[in-house]
């Protein structure tokens, strides 16, 4: 699987039609090889594009009565994602499964979760670590997302590799060189290619799984152009991507997703999160611009306001050392380091009370009849 896969003759150099045809040609050859495919899916625009290219290519093969190997869609849920994005991702994954059934594809969806000790409540409220603040390391990313996805992917790859008479599985990525300088540097180090299946290298320097990045040289305009063609019915898709465009626009506080993307490019240089939809309690930036824009632009997001208030409380109390425990967590050679690297018992109790209050208020809101329903069910006076 290391040879360069052929691509079609250009329809029009660098046009979106040409890029789509090239990606479909590469994916057709990949699927015809019989190699199972694991597709990473975050429900963002890039992973949605990569997944749609894969599924529609597979469906085209099935329409020609050709066999298609198993496809597994992997998704990571940290447990504290933006709640609106969690529901959106679930709906999109349901559409994926519906599309698979319609076209007789062997598609499964697997969701990775952090271990109990890695979850945000145990880490922060349980006193294992402080939240990730600006300027500090982001080890929360590893514990909440990367570790769980790595465990899931290893288990799936092992299961697929053990299947008799089947080629080695390939991981499909939706990464793009244009996203950021840091992302591009990491991708170059891995040697990501849009036409060549490469073998990755583990953290220990050993060879790891095979992977392919079919849209790595696409621009943001290419991605939105492709999703727009699917939305307009010009191209096949498991989704119309109407909600994809809505959540991106809402996160930037504008009505047009293309305008949102242009604004996001500017926001990437600031301390705000731009249009990225991350953890609802993420304190790695001074503010969660995406959630704040969503709260401001549409009443449907009002239910998230208490979470945003809790996030802001954590950020605002960062330098309040009275809320810290000064006794270190690690015993080394019989000594314990003195340092404010965890919350105090009273602060943890306070955070637990806030979190439980938010949960209870949400539970009550979910079971309280609406005013309209109350009017129709309340006994009328005689």
C-alpha cells in the first residue's frame, strides 16, 4: 500500500471538480484493494468532507455491484464537549448509518471516551489537576481525547488485522496543510499525502498504522465549495450539511458561513478560540468566543449559559491562591513538593455544588411541562 495511487486527468486544473474526482479515484483504488478503512470524524467541516468522499465513493462501487470492505467511523467525546455540538455530531452519525443501510455498506460508528480517572470531573473537581489555563501545557487534550481515541483505534486495528485474508486497514484523516503552521509542520513530519498510503511512526519510533489524507492539499474554499455542492444536490452526500454550515456561522456570530471562515482566519491569531467548537469548560483561552457567539445569536443555545458561566468562573479565579491547595500530589524520596498545583477542598466542594446545580436545573427543565401544555392539561374551573 505504499505505491502512489493514480489520479484522473485534470478536468480543469485546481478546480473543485478536479480535486473531487482525484480524491474519488484514490479512494476507489483503496476500497478495491479490500483494505478496511477507519475514518476519523469530529463532525467538523474537514472530517465531514473526508468521510463524505469515502462513503459516496463506496456507494458508487456498490451500485456497480462491486464489493466494499468494512468502514469504521471513529469519533471522540471528551464528556465536556459543547452540548450543542454533541447533539449535532450524534445526528450526523445517525445520518451516516442511514446512508450505509441505504447503499448496503458495512459501516459502523465507534465513539471513544476518556477513562474515568481522565475525565474532567475527576481531574479538576477530584483534585488531580488544575484546569488548563493560557500559557500552560495542554495535557488535558491527551487525557480527554487523544488517549481514548488511541486506545479505540489500536483495538479496532488489531481486530481488523487479525481477520483472515484481508489487507491491512488504513486510517483516513481529514487533516489539511492550510489549517495552521503547527498542523502543517506535524503533517510534513508524518509525510501525509493525498495520493499515497503512508505508514506512520509511533511515539516510541516504531512503525504504526497505515494512513491516507485525501484532502490534505485542499483549501478552506475547496471544503466549503464541496459541502455547498452537496447541499445544493449537485453531489451525493450522507447529509445535506445544512447544520454543519449553521453551527460554523453561529460560532462566529454571523449568518454566512463563508464570512465566518474569513473571520476565523483573523481570530486564529488572537487569544480567543475563533470558530473552533471545543470543550464547554475549556479555559485554555481567555474566553470561549464560539459559545459566546452562539449564546448571543440564537435563543436555542440559551441552555448552555450556565456552563459558560462556570467556565468563566474558573478563568476569573485562576490567580486566587486562596482557592488552591499548597500541598503537592507527588511524594519523591520521602518529600512532598510545596506548590499551588491543585484546588483546595473548599474550592472542589464549591465546583461540585455548581456542577450538580447545573445538572439538576437541566433535569428540571427537561421534565417541566411547557406553559402551552400546562394550559391544556390543567383542570378548568366549573
